[in-house]
């Protein structure tokens, strides 16, 4: 996640959408007062992500809400706001938009351009599996991944948990058109960009480069349809 006071934007990092690559690119351009959250590996230097904040608004508004798919819901908080407050962990890698809003001033939230990326769920599902497989090892099968019930749902990161159909950011770009989307976003923010990212992190994990339409069975497609119904409906994704 990045909050740039230099360019006046907030980048919410979603999963399996080139988020690390975008962060690495932008971090080289950010100012000394900008917020850069930690990234494992890649020689990234985080800054200004620690600090005090009031956790009470988050606890009061959101503590009892469950979000996720109908079959595999997961708790709203990927971190505990009280523990974050005590540890002065104000911002972190995949912090959702609603938490950022509660932890910064209303002027910054309202004035800065907020953006993130989303990816069609069938391709994202495979990418997320291969990421885990690369981290865990050859014995981690596709069935293991499905039974683990830890999928790359992204909509909780950019929607209002009190109303999951309400997008909180100004723009959700499509991963499938990454360079074109970044060109438009960066032109709006006056960020220099030559049309492509110089680094693509995590791309080495996926060895099978076939299109997801050739890899997934009809049963697997139907399973993903159900798990990612919210994102499919929100963004109009189609399998073909």
C-alpha cells in the first residue's frame, strides 16, 4: 500500500494483480514523507507506515461483520486494530480501503486519488494457486488449494464492508489491460511512465502458461463462479 503526498494518491494493493510490481515502480518515485508499507524480498525499503491511531471507530463500526463468499466467509479483520494500535502498525501491505480511511485525515482521503486493480477470477484463481505452490512446494496440489479455502477475494479491500456493493476507491483498473490502465492513471497524477513496468514480481511461480479456459474443468469453473460471484457481478467478468 502506498500513500503519496508528493503525487496525492492512495494505492490499495489487491492480490494477484501486479500489486508488488506497481509498488516497486512507484516507490522509486515517492517522496520522503510518503507511506510505503513493507514487502517481503525485492530489496524494498518501507517508510512511514508506523504510527499511532485511534482504533475505536473501526471496532465500533465493523467488528461483527463477516465478508467473503457465501460458502467460505472470512473475518473482516486480517489484523486486529487494537493490536495494530499497540504495536503502532498503522498501515500494512494489504490493508483495506475502509481501514485506511479511518486512519488518515478526511482531507487526505477526500482529496487524494484512490486506485487499485482487479483481475478476472478464473485467471486469478490459478495465479494464486501457483503462488502458493511455489512457496510450499511440489506436494501442494490444486485440490489442496481448493480445500484450504484461502482464495484471493479482492473486493473486501476496495469496498465498504457495511455495503459490499459500494466501491470506496476512485478507480478499479483491470489487470488484463495493466499498462494501458497505468498509463491513464499515471498521466492523471503526472507520474512519469514509459508504458510498461520494469519489474514483474512473482511471475516466475506459474509454470503452466496456458489460458485458464484450457486448464480449468467445467466443475472447477462453476466452483470459481460461486466463490467469486461478487466480483464477477461487480465488474462484468466473463469466462470466455
